[in-house]
C-alpha cells in the first residue's frame, strides 16, 4: 500500500529501520541522479565506491568515497573494486554514447557479474515509461509521449524484462520514478507504488531527484522490495 513519509515520520522510522552503514558500489555517479544518490549515500554514512569512466567528471572528495575508473560494460574493469561491497546502485543511461539500446545490456552485465564480486543486492534507477496508466496501457503508449524520450523509455522497458527473467543470486529492485523527475528540494516525503503510475490529487506525477534518491536508499537499506519493480512519487 502506498505511504507518505513526512520528515518527522522519516526520522522516527530511521531510528528503527536504519541498518549499519553499508559499503555500496555506485555505477553512474557523474549523472544528475547518480550525483544525488552519491550525496544521499554519503550523508547516511555509507562507504561508496564510485565506478566512472571519466574520474575528472567527479571532482567530489569525501573520506567515505573511493573513485574507480571503470566501464560497466567491461566487468574486468570494476569487479575487483566491487569486492567487499554490500550492495550496488546503477544509475545508467547511454545518452553520452547516443545509443539507448545499450541499457538492457548494462542490466544483464551487472546481474551476470556482480555475484562474481560477492555483491548480491542491486538497486536500478529505472524508467517511468513502462508504468501502467490504465489496464494494458503504459505511459509510453500515450499519443503525446515525447518522441525524443521514446528510445530510452523503450530501452528501460527492455531492461525491466531482463530483471524479470533473471534467476540468479543477485537480489534486485527496479525503481521507477514519477513521470516528472526534476531537480528540487529534499523533503523526505514520498509514496511507494507498484506497477501503476502514481499521481497526486491534482493528477500530476512528479518527484524531485533528491527525494527519489531518499526513496531508493531507503529501499536498499530496508530490503523491502526484493526482486520487483516499484515506483516512487509525491
């Protein structure tokens, strides 16, 4: 059932649900969402190994941050760095390469090789396009869905099918955002849903990148959405 986490309630729940600090390997830390996930993880006291293709794009320094040069599509470049981590987060797109078709392959590669590094939990930054707005009708099926967003939305839908077909040891959670995911305030307030797009009382579906990061890290810590797709929104 969807829930709303206010700041006060979130702090109260944290006292009961927050686990010991984790070691997390983060793929895609240089993107807007990845940077917010990195900030949130570090603020919670987790140790983060950020695997990035170009370390110069991540100038941030922190006692609990280790930056490793690697490419998710080449497991040999990051497997050793991933060893000893409790969980992984992947915030990946192929916009820099202008080839959205790579996204399902990234999901498959992580599922196939994280286990080799002893990492058995993965939170994936998913898309909203495959969420249902009515029985048998998805966000991406709307006539006014922007054509420029379609390749990535379709690729994220294919990645979701990769996760659903997976039968290995890695426990995954695919986290779809609201229809509108944008910079904004970190309030700690959000709702959690399943396969249907979440909308507010005005019919809008939105969440800030900062609160999306809060929701994803909450799921990773609590392990309460194993092997399924969820969505988060206001």
